[in-house]
C-alpha cells in the first residue's frame, strides 16, 4: 500500500486546490493525475470531505481537487475575468506538474466530477481531447446550456446566461455537450464514464447523451443506478468510476 498525504496550493486567492499524493517515493517515481471537480454550491474540499480519496490515491494516483465556484468550469461569456476553463486546462496542469511528482501527457491525465463538476469534466474532455485519456461524469448536469427559460428559476437562468451567453448564442453551442458530441471525432475523444441515479431529474439528458455517444461510436459506458442527486448515492459508485479509470490508464 502506498502512503499518501494531503496538500493545499493556490494559483490565486480564489483559485485554491487540494491535492492528495503518494509519499515515500522511489527516486524519480511519478504518478498519473486525476482532476476531480466539485458540484454546484460546493467547493474544492468536497471530494476530500465526503469521499475516501486517500484510498484512491493509494492506488497510485495524484488527485487534484480545484475550486470551481459556480462557474461550470467554463470561461464566462459576460465576465472576462472568470476564465475557469483556461485555469483548469492550462494553468492548473502546469502548476501541478511543477509542484508534484506527476506524469505528463494525455495518457497519464484524467478528469471527473459530480453534478456541475460532471458537466465540466465531460465538456472539457470533449473540447480538449488531447489533454485527457478518461473523463467521468457522476450525475453530470449535461442539459445546463440547453435548459429553457423558466420564470420559477429566473435566478438560475441569469446565472447560466452570464456563463454561457444568451439563448441560441455561439458560446452556448460551443459549451453544449450534446452539440460537441456531434462534432468531436470519436476516435480522438477520451473514454467517457457516465453514471446517474434513477431518481434524478438529470437521468433523461444522460440517457440522451449516452445514446448519442453510442450512435457515433464513442468509447464509453453508462450506468443507471438506484438513488438521487447526493453524496450518499455518489459514494456508492465512485469505486466503479475508479475501477474503470484504472483499467484505461493501464492500457496506455
């Protein structure tokens, strides 16, 4: 068993991240990296607070858990200073690979998340297939860019508009996983792992997305499981995500 330790780092005050990394390394030893994205209303401590991440790091991984605020990990259409996509796919990778014993290259890099973070993981992997070999969406909110206007959710609508742009805009299409899955070359895309509870409002869009992946011959798996949109359900199935990840890292 590999010993692990928790570390905290930051690129800026509002861009903190937590890392779990193996310790007691042999000279020159390095490990693959899994970036774990939190859900809406959460923060960068969620994965380490609500899951047994240390056990997963002990399998020979570096786990990196960045702060995403409520950004969906995208560059904001209305606030140019909020460039969370650039942060995740560029700045964070560089910082992690300089600070920690991280293996570089697509074959050694994966990304996954829950809810908002699941959306971010899938979209970033489709937009940057050269960066990740594996993408995991646990109850991913894949319908966010295409959600219709609702007066009952006017606050959410305004928040999403500030991130994705106005309804029907090019920026919405560029960050819509259903649009991306129709244009990305499946042969170049990472392996995609999807899981969603049978009591979730997100189940329909996850089924629609997985059907599109099947139609276009992506390499993927999709699981419908019992439960709702919460850590109780997610924790039961994170081992399945990790097992799939380790299988696909081992192929490279």
